């Protein structure tokens, strides 16, 4: 059957209904964030569950699994990730906006995961080299990109040495966002073009097995060989 805008909306609604079960805390979190003036740009619940599943897969058999997120916002995706890592897992999440980081800190406390989450209040491009010095190469099991789309290729270069072999690199907005979609003509939107470069880099990289899941705005995933 041919995909139409209505069918795409209905498909997304179906995915959220069937694969987006969440607890009351997560269900109300983004409404509270919007009332506090934060933008409504978090992942959807079905993508949150996917992130949690990826985190659980990478944490399997690891004594102290560690994940890194670029772009915390209100802590919504971070809560999914750290829950997926399990009780011994830790998440470092990077957020330069003080208002977002303050809100997220509170959300992590309310969710009962604050002792396993650390917010780095700086820009991703500043945080990544420091994390490599601090933790060393191959020190993260999962790395999730969800900050500035035009910076994804640079995140990739800096995140690659941090990710362990067998670990997962995951990127949101691999196919679109509120302002662009991947079939927007090249040369008309900087984020589209930058994400397209990132997708092709990941898909063709010798060091990764990669795929894209066309749910919501697209989730790219690469497993480091
Ligand atoms: C799409 S939102 C993240 C949503 C969040 N991952 C979720 O799904 O719940 C992007 C976040 O990246 C933050 N951000 C902006 N510039 C950044 C940068 N240079 N480095 C890291 N994060 C940045 C924004 O303030 C915003 O909170």
C-alpha cells in the first residue's frame, strides 16, 4: 500500500500505542517540561523504549555498563537509557542549557535514578575530548546523539574512540525533524545535508554494522566491530 501523510501519522500513533507503554512519571514528564518552557522535542515513548532496549543489549554481561547521551533536554530519553542499563549502569548526559539541565536533574531525582546519572553542563564538542581523557578509549557501551544535527559528523569522529567494540552508536533524527525531511532537496537545509553526510559515513564505515529504523523521525544505529 502507498504511504500517505495520513497513513504515516496513523503508523506513528500505532507505534506509540503498541510499543510506547510508559510509567506515570515518564508519561507526564514532557507535559511538565513544556509548562516550564522547555521545547517539545524529546523522543517519543516508542523511541524511548527502543533506546532502553539498546541500552539493555549493550549492558548484557557487563559489570558496570556506561552510556553517553549528547542532548539531555528534560531527561526523558536519559531515564529510558539508564533504566535499560540496569541497576549497575551509569549515564553521562551532556547539556549546555542551564534551564534544561536544572529541569533534567530534578526529573532524574524524581525518577529515582539521579545516583546513576551525571549531567555535564557543557557543549558536546567540548565534552567529548574531555571524556576520552577522563575515561580512556572504548569506555562506553552505548552512545546516543541527540544534540546539534549539523555537528553529527564531528560527534562521530570524537565518539568513535570512546565506544567499545560491540557497543552501539545511536542517532536520533536520522530521517528528519520538525523543519526538514531527508527527501528535502540537497542544498536547501543545513541539518538535512549534515545528517545525510553522517548517515552515509556510518552506513559505509568499515568499523560499523549499521542500519536505520524509520520510526518517528528515524533512528540510525551502528554496532562497532
Ligand atoms: C532534541 S533535544 C534532546 C532531547 C532528549 N534527548 C530527549 O529525547 O529527551 C536537544 C538538546 O540538545 C541541547 N543542546 C544544544 N546545543 C548543544 C550542544 N552543543 N551540545 C549538547 N547539547 C546541546 C539542547 O539544549 C536540547 O536540550
